[in-house]
């Protein structure tokens, strides 16, 4: 597997691009297939590393998986082998994929017990799993930690609906607790629940399977336990992070790009934030058309003060797009303060942008001020390394807008979240080559 991208920058791109299915939705929806012995068909599944790894774990667990087309699969979980969760194979596969924690809820509610190795994950600062465990315990699950085997064995023979107040609106935590509550006895109220579109999609899918969930889209969910869930069909949303990445890319490279099938109704605050950066967009049906423009100017607040873009739990601006906003602002006219509240150490990639000629002041691990250079000069190509999925794409956007050749090492980080990104951008006129 090659592990670097070689990028020749300075090309203007042109054409249409369709976003892949949403990675963060896929990880939840795929775990939900464990809730029923009946067949479930899921379409618009992105062929990316993390998602394929989860499908692989489901097959190891005994789920019958059939691939109908490039993005459509059927799943049938009628012969599950829970012993697999105790194996070294699972310990290894589960540790490299944070999303694997979400198989716990479905297994607990359907089979009354489960096993969990101590989880591992992505290095973007602390991401606690306490929210998941506290929710399981509130519903009546009991944890035993086996220090010799470094496994948790979880017993849930008597799950009962209850009131759960989450300590943080964790998306995977909410998903896991909802999936545990769907077949618990009685009524569960989850307050301070995450309300991301991904979670709305999960709840709507569960309701089609026979669950009784109300309050979908708000931060207070009510789940009335049922005895049995059946099969269904589900189509995943387009990936909003890809959509935002393509908007930033178009502005940075002065390109004319049309992003197809965006589900505009599910994009929340994403489009208003890019509009504040001065990017022109036309909405045509469900497509976003970005005309080629040489300049874009960052707006100020009404009182004339400097624009701040900060992240927060949905429907606030998603943290996954802050690195894209930051890199896009580099060639704008004006300045913006980027405030990354939710994760530490996600802004440390700005040193690479500074090496390329960007004017950025890193104030602390959470804040960076970008002073736009308004095309006074082009960024220059350099060799750099991608620290995480989202920073990787921000660096790719910088490289595509820069003069000369850039090399981005550790490109498998980008592959974890973006499907065949090199081929898809090359089709628009980019020049990206994979090298080992």
C-alpha cells in the first residue's frame, strides 16, 4: 500500500463531484444490524478503511454479509458467535477501530451479555468512553473487569428503562445507549442527547425496524422498549465533511465545482459558516454550485469585530470542518479566529501551513488566528505528514492551491475518511499521485 500523496499544485479544477456516504453515520448504522436476525439492506456505504474494518468485524461475529454493488450490502445477523469477542483477533481489530465500541449496545439488548477489550483509537486528544458505560449501567448492565485477560465482561439479563442524563452529548455514546434501550423493559429518557443528522438517521432506521423512539432531532429522546426488531432498508446521508471539504477546495483553488446530491436540509450550520468566509455558492435543487472566483472576503461581525468560527455539539459547527475553514481562510481577504473547543491538539498541523507561507498565529492548543493573504502570493509546495484524517485533507487542499510539488506522507490517514480522494479529484483536473 503506498503511503504518500505527491501533489502538483496550482491547477484550477472544474466539474461535478458526488460526496460519498457519511463515515460517521456508517459506523452506527452497521452496528444496528446486530439488533435483528432479519435481513437489512444498506446503501451509500463509503468504501473507506474504518467502515470496511467494521464490516470485517461483523463478519467475524457471524453476520452474513452480501455485497450487492459498490456501495450496497445486505446483512443478516441470525447466527452470532459472542465467543469471538474474547479472541485475540477481536482484541487486535477492535483496538484499532473506535467505532467497534458501538457493537456493545445491540449485543447487550439482544443477547443479554457481551465482552469488550480495553478500547484504543484516534489521537486527537482525550475521547472518553465513560458516557457509554454510565448509560449501560443506568439501564442495568453489570461490568466485570478481568485484569488477566484485560477484558470487560458485561451482563445485562435485566435491562430496564430509566432516566439518563448524559455528561456530554457524545454521538457514539447516544447511539450506543439508544440501541441498548430499544429492547429494554419500559421507557427510557435520554437528556442532553446528541442530535446530529447521523443520529436522526439511526433513530429513523430503528423505528422502521419496529422501535418506538420519539423526540428524534432534539436533545431529549424517549425510547419505549419493544420485544423484537425486524429487517429494513436504509440509505445513508452524503458525508457533510466531504461536502465542506469540497467547498473549501473550490475557493482555495479558484475552481468551478458542482457538488451533487448534498441533502441541503441536513447540513445545519455548515453553509452559513462558509458564506461568512465570503465564498459564493448557488443552490440548485439539492446541488451546490461554486463559481470560480479570484477573491473572497471574510465578513466581520455587525459591530465590526473580527469573525470567530468555533465548533460545538450539533447543531453548532462541526469540529471536523474547522481545519478546512482554517486552511480556506489562508487565501481570503481579512482575518478570522478559529477556536477549536472540543478537542485538544487538532490545530498543531498549522506549522505545516506556516512553512508553506500562510500567515497564522497559533495562540494556544485551541485557538489560531488566520490573517488572509488575499492571493498576494501563492503558497509554496513542501513535504509534510498528515497527523489525522481532517488535518490531512486540509493539507491536501493547501497543496492543491500551492505552487510546485508537495508530498503528504502518512496518507493512509486521509484514506481512513475519504474514499479514493486522489482519483475523484484527478477527474476534476487535480494532479495527485500515490507513491510509496
